C-alpha cells in the first residue's frame, strides 16, 4: 500500500526554517498591506481636499481678473484625475497584499456613486448561455428564476464614408435634347465636405478649441489625410455661408433693453510678432427677470481696446448696459447721446472681488504654511464682503421672478442694506489714507454709486455682469490650445463662430447638431424664413 508523501520535511530544523520563512512572508504581506492602506488614506484625504477646493473655485465669480483662478481650477482638476487613478491602483495593491494573508482585512475605498447610463443610448443584449444541467447534482430540470443585468458603456469608432451623388443623363429620342438633374447645393462652391463634416470641423475648432493642424493629424491617423490649408478653405467658406445667421443674432441682441458687456484679450500674429487684440461680447439674457425672450451672445473683434470700438458696436443702441468700470464705455453714458441714453449698471461681483482679495484668510494661511510672506487680513474688507453677500442672498431668492416682483423685494429688503452700506463705506474711508488698498476698493464703489444702486429702481437689472463673463470663458480656454489668431480676418471669423456656438449653448442646443442641420438647409431656405434656423427656433422644431 502506497503511503502519501508529506509536504513538510521530517527534519525539525528544516521545519523551523520553513515556519520562520512563512512568518516572514506574512509579516511582509502585512507591511505591504499597511503601506497600501496608508497610501490610500493619504490619497483619499488629498482627493477630498481637492474636491473641496474645486467646488470653492467654481463658486467664485468669473471675470478677467479671475482667469488665474480658472487656470488653477484646470490644474487641480487634472491633479484630481491623476489622484483618482492613483486611488484605484492603491485599491488593487491593497487587495493583492490582503490575498497573501488571512489575518488582515483588505482596505475598501468608498467608490463614488455613478449615475445610470442615459436611456436614449441603444442597448445591445448579450446573454451568457445557461448551463444545460445543474452544476451541483447534474440534474437537467432547470427553471429560470430571473436574471441579473450588468451594463457596460462601449463606443463605436468614428466611421468615415463617401457619399456619391449620381446625376444621370437622358437623351430625348424625339428632339435629341440631353437632360440632367441640376447639381445639388454645396455649402462650399465646388466643395467636397458634407454638412456633418463641416459642423464637426467648426465645432472642434471654435467650440472644443482644437486647431486645424491637430484635427488634420487626427484625421490622418484615422486614414483620411487632409491638408490643413484644405480644411482652412472649408472654414472660410462656411463663415461666409453662415454670415446671414450671425447678422440675425446681432439684430436680436441689439433690440434688447438691457445688455451685459465685456471684453478679453486675444493674441494675434502681426509682422513677425504677437500683438494683443480684443474680443468683445454683448449678451442678451432676460431670464433672470422671467422674460421669455431667448438669450444670445454677440461677439466682435478689434485690434486694440480703444473706446471707439464699443461706441461703434452700440452706435444704434440705447438701454441699460451692465459692464465693468472700463473707461472706454464712459462716452456711451453721456447725457444727450444719440440715438438714446445708455444707463450704466455696476457689477457687485467686481466690487466684491476687490474686498475679497484683502480678506482671503485661506490664501494668507497657505502662504504662511509655505514660509512665504502673507498679506494682511483686513477686518474692514471682511465686513464689506459680508455686507455685499447679504445682497446676493436676497437676489438668489428672487432670481427668475418678474421684474415688478423683484423690484418690490429690493425696495423692501435690499434698499435698507444699501443705505447702511453707503454710510459704512463713507465712515471707513475717512479712517484710511488715500493710497491704501482698502481706500481704492471703497472708492471704486462710491465714485460709481449711482450705477451700483440702479438695480433698486429697475427689476430687470442684475447685481453682476456674470452673464458676459461666462460667455467669454471660451476665449481664455481656447488661448491655451490655439495660442493666437493668425490674422485679423481670423479674429473676425472667430467672433462669428463664437456668436453662433455660444448662442446655441445659451439655448441648451447641441451646437454641432445645429450647425450640421443649418449647413444642410441654409441654401434652400428663403431669406424670409432664415429666422427658423436660429437656435431658439430650431430647438422648438426639433422638440
């Protein structure tokens, strides 16, 4: 009878050595697990901290002076992506270490909850074949109790195709006349790009900030080599074809009774160097006071920031202009201006920002922790921020209500706070030297007090100019990708496409889908019906 061979040695010393080696491996596994847990805990803490900071930055006001905050936000989001990836790797390391020992439980990281996949996506059902017999007893009398479904998101790579439009020729046997259907319209004369391709090209360049040379590289990798100059021809032709819609949006914006205005820099190549040009925006958004008029954003390009440009943009317009304190707007507010008076409405977000920078306790703490010299924290600045925030709290409650209701609430609740704020600012100014930073922040408001208090007399006015600053966000984002405009004409084209894309976004319309349909239909659309292609009307037709 054969005897089983023992897996352990008979020698006592060898057993002791085996036991010691086993214990050493267990200790190493526990150490690895502890290290993985510690690393995961540190990563979790950093992720929580970054999410808190990102949420805080998102709540900050937008504007030219906040572009550094937006760059910081982009960097933090990239850092968060990497940390989330690190956390997943740490999870796997902890599981691997836990598998080597049974005495230490595995570290489990709380996974972020995921929203269900959109219902409109098509579902492909893959059924795993059921067993023909019971794995336990081998019986074949199986009865289905139910099923568990696991959904996996998958993507189908972009497919390219050539559409061949055939025009057959016919000859008449009676008169020998040759007939043929007319050539179908193409957005670009003698063009080769379909409307869907053109819409993708335009949206990637101006909506997703992907320059044409990068798009050409991607197309080549997908087996469709196209020269950058060839793509640029399509962009120029599309800008010409879409100019009538730009003019309609321009007319719509300039019929508003109240506008948000702002501008930002845009580098442009000129004679072997880079000059600083400007992109201006004027936003019509009447939704805060309950108006049903559709919102839209209008962009203009200029080579410099002289005041003659906003005067030319608004030469035929009169109403309420919500903007910052840029001196180029001053002549617009002149009494007796033709064709009508433009009234200035101040931006409390700009005013608050000047005080907030002097009361940023967290920024000062960060500088001290790095051993840097921290700026002073001024209690006066902190109180100014709190007083302005009280006005914002009132505005949040009446946002979207009618102008008359907003005005009544402001007269009842906001007006007393504004009177107290003016008296308090005047008293604090008397205690400060003329060149003090706090004095400059206070004078910014007091010297424009009529503009800042105009919202108390008109329920249509907003407390901030955030609508224009949000519309301009696409430009600083794009500058990091395309770096500069190649020419003044390129800047003007950018203004056209920013107008179209940002107006579509304001109306919750997919810009690429809208552009594709417009480019497909605009040739056959009578001039009198062009308004049907505007984003707000197009969205109603699609619904």
